[in-house]
């Protein structure tokens, strides 16, 4: 290898390192993307796929939603004379296929995503419950504080 080739190789290696350092320094001064959840809530986009809601008054019981569901989260349940979809949120992958295929737009994605359940049975919704808006409890917020003597503790906001 010629001496000029060796110097050129070392110079290329050095410029690569300098570019990496410059990139790191640029990112130090950029604003952070982290959101302090749950104190600060992030705006959800218009096409956000949250929990499903059934409009039972317009559902025509065509069963297309239950047939297209890739995770079998929707099952048709008999209510009085007709069958309406019920959902098992344990299985739902929030793909939106059921919403897209519904010919009368009886299913829609809500903007709600913070629903939590105490038992697995609460995640299985009958058509009557499935047609209501998801209930989200408004709990008092607490702020975690670190105390060197006592460790982690919480304070009401």
C-alpha cells in the first residue's frame, strides 16, 4: 500500500468520527420529544384507532365485521330477535378492518385508549355495553417524589 493511500484511509476514518460527533452535538440542542404522561396528554391524530363503539340503532346484523376480524375478537350475540357484534378486547388488535367493512358505518373507532379493567371478564362486552362510550374513571392525580431517607413516595397534586 502506498503512503498516500494510507493517509487517505486515515483521513476518511477521522472525517466519519467527526461527522458522528457533530450529529451528537446537534441533537443535544434540539427540543425533546418525550411527553410527561399522564400530566401532559398528547394530541391524537384524526385517524387514531382507539376503542371500538357500536351504534346498535343502525346495525343491520350482516355479520361482516365478525367474519373479517383477523383475531376473532368480534362475535355475533343474539339480542332479542337479531344478532349484534360483541367484542373481546383481550383479542382485539385495533386493526380497524371491522370499521372499514361495515356497510352502514355502525362501527367506529373512538379516541379513547386509556381504559383499564380489574378483571379479564370486564374486557368482554355485550352489544348493549359495546354501544356505550367507554367509561374512564377520573382518578385524582399523584406526583411521585423521591425522598433519600424514605425512598419513593407520592404526593397529591
